[in-house]
């Protein structure tokens, strides 16, 4: 088995562990006194984590020269969507108990939920077009479309920041991580133009 295949397998198993822990906690009734809030918090955190890890792929490739890491990017992005889906379903099932009118009101009247739903829809589109058929079909437009992952990452941080309101320590950390990763991309994109002008 090739090293990259082993790394992909290990990444897949590691990425499944948070979901497995939630399933185990749910089956043993060990998800705190408010399991709905706990699952919502955990799945939201892991969505942000996998979005951030996905954004790390290009900097790691450029800084280390390890080009094969690109082969992990699609899987990592799909796990971000997977945990975003669990996050959204928790909101539907545990928080709103399938009350459609309540959910519509939430999306329309609560900005952090509006942003969160927008992020989910972006990730849904990116997951839907992550296959080879979509890459061939969209051509050059595919890369432009998938740059929406930057918007999703920023939106995820905003969603979290507006949710916590008081103690913003954790959102600030996520914002710093995403800011550094996007800043590196902006620098690399601007560097050729700056070099040509000097």
C-alpha cells in the first residue's frame, strides 16, 4: 500500500472519531444535561476545524514541497460538509423539533443563523461539485466556484462569533487561524505583481 493511501486511510479514521464519540455518548446517555446543545457545539467546532484544516493544505504544500497532500483536500472538505450537516440537523431535530415556521423565523430574524445557513448552503454546493464529473463539466469555473470555501470559513467564524456574544476568546482564535491562512494566499497571489513592479 502506498504511503499516501495509508495517510488517507488514517485521515479518514481520525476524521470519523468525533462523530463516533458523539454516537457513543448518545447511546450511553453521556452527553451532558443538554445533549442538543452539546451536539450542536461539538459539530459546529468540528465543522470549523475541518474548514481550517482544508485551508491548511495549500500552505503546507507550498512551504514543504509535499505535493501529494493535495490528495487529502477533497476528503477534508467533505468532512467539513459532513459535520456541518450534523450541525444543521441537530438544530432541526433537537433545537426546533422539526418546527418549520420556527426555523424560518430563526433564519430570517437571527443574523448568526442566517450566516450559518448561508455557510451550509455554500458547503452543500461545494460538496455536490467535488467529483471529477463536476470538475470536467465546469472547467475553469470549477476553481472559481470552489474559492467559495474562503467565504464559508469566514462565515463560519462570524456565525460562531455572533453566537457566543460575551466570551469571544475561542472565535478570536479561529478568526486568527483563518486570517493567517487567507493572508498567506493573498501574499502569494500579490507577490508576482509586486515583483514585476519592483
